[in-house]
């Protein structure tokens, strides 16, 4: 019986501590990502997920991928032609550039993203192909819906640096999450 009350008390406490929500709108048109980084540099365990960025119809699908630091991305070639996958930098740092090389139809290549930031993925065989990947340093991130709305749930209260990424450009604001909080963004450079 005592264990039952301890369990209920701990569940109530955790819902109070991590029950906050940050919502808002990125007024930019098209897909955007919102990433939260706690102001107190709290480390998070890296992700062990693998997600797929497909190459189909001479396009990267999806055109925006938002992942946590440590996630592995499988670059799948579902087209009937060869594709190359590369990025010239991550958030302007050219030392983080990478070229996975060329993959024939039906092949996949994998890369684990250990550095947070924004990168544009390109194909040097088909220069019209591009996609953006946003690598979040925390598990607190969201992608906007068609109207630009986002929601990040189960946040601990605290001060955050909130960054909206749109077309490779960042708009950053400070936000304090206490209860349900709203933060809207109007990024420049559509």
C-alpha cells in the first residue's frame, strides 16, 4: 500500500516538473524547425535512433528532417539513377562538411550526426536536389505543421534558448517555460 502511494506521488511530481508545453507559430511559410537548448548547459544522452531521408523522384524526402544529436540518418536511394550525398558545412563550420559519395539505385548510406546545428544536404549529380537537416542538442524540438504551428510537450520548467530554423536561417530568442508557454517567430529571409 505504501508503494502505491509513493508511485502515485512520484507520478504527480513528475507531471508537475515535466508537464509544461511550449507552443507557437513560425510565420515564415513552408516547413520550419524549432529547437530548444536549456540555458544551463545540461547534457542529454545521445539518441540511438535511425531515421531515413529518401531520394525519390529526384528529390530528398522529406525536405526538412529534425533529429536529436546522435541520431543516425539512412540516406536511401529509391530512384533508378545514382545520387551523391554531401553537405558543405554544419551551421557554417566547414570542418564538419562531409561527402558520403555516390550510391546506385537501391543502395543506402548511413551517417551518425554528432554535431548540433543546421545543414543543407545536396547531390552533386543533380544540383536541383536539396534538403535541410536540423540536429538538436536536446530532445526538445518540433517541426511545424502546414500553418507554421509547433508544440513541444513534456518540458521541465526553466530558461531556454529557442531557435527557429527556416531555409537554413536561424532566429533565436530566450524563453522561460513555466506552465504552458507561447513563443512565436517571424524569421527573416524566406
